[in-house]
């Protein structure tokens, strides 16, 4: 049954891809369990989440592939740019991760958050990107699962990025890591753990506390997500 539903969603996406947006929106709502707010829009992308919720004014650009996730949620005014690959591993009673009862394969973007272009996001477990946060540049990887060498098993853990954060280009965020509100992850950094101090630049491999950032920086005071 699950495979039949997935095939129906895929066919609906392919069939409606080049139709006018009002018609496509209706098809996605009826067949693909896609709830689209006022002014929200999806470009030429495959969005194969079991449930998609898009807030008013949110956007998904062109040539994205989003698959294997149980829930995709975009807050008001949030953006997924172009050429992103988002994949998860559906919840199943057997196979890898079957013992992780709390696992949620989902991608959640807060209000006015932005996942820009050409990033890779593994949503085997939950990935949350807080409001007004920017995953900038290109080539960042967010990974929520890996192989536990000791037990020789696949394991997963959520990745959480706070509010008003800035993620530099080509960063890597590993399972179980988190970045606190109002912080910056420098370009090329590898985030391996949970930090809790705001208004700090974290950088390096593995990422470490580098310096304090001015709390009055304009980026931290924005009321609109897009930075011009």
C-alpha cells in the first residue's frame, strides 16, 4: 500500500510539473498531501514527502529532489532554493533504524529561513532550521545518520540549527549536533557536537568557539528573511 501511494505521488508530480501553478497546486493538494499557503509556490522540483506544509509566501525553487521524508514543513516566507537534494529513510518496522522508535524523518524550516542552493540534507532523522536562519553559499552537508563502528549498526540522531543563525558555505553538520540561536558557523566548518552559547562564531574541523559576535549586528535584528 505504501509503495502504491508513493507511486501515485510521483506520477502526480511528473504529470503536473509543467502545468500552470493554480492547476498544479490543486493536483498536489488532492494527490500528494501538499498543503500550500497563500502566495506559496513550487518550481520544477520533485517534492515526494508524505506530508508537505508550506506557509504563506514560502517557496521551493527549481531542480530540487525531496524524497523519503515523512514531513516537510516550511514556515511563512521560508525558502528552499535550487539544486538541493533532500532525502530520508521512511519509518519501517524492520530494517535499519527500526529500533529507533522516536526517529522522525523530516525537514522543518522556521519562518523566513533559507536553504539556498546546491546543498545535501540527510533527513534520516529530524533536521530543523530555525526562523531567519540562512544555510548560505553552496555544498553544505547535513547528515543525521552514520555507522556505529562499535556495534556495526546504522544509527541516527537529529540535527538542530537555531534561530537567526548563519551557516557558511561547504559546512558539514553531523548527527546529534546543534547550533544555538544567534550564532555563525564558519565556511568549511565541521559541526560534531552541541553548542549552547549564542552570539559566537564557531569554526574549524571540528568546529570550536572562535570569538564573540556583536549582539547588535543587523543580521540578528532582521524582520525579513531575504538578505540583499
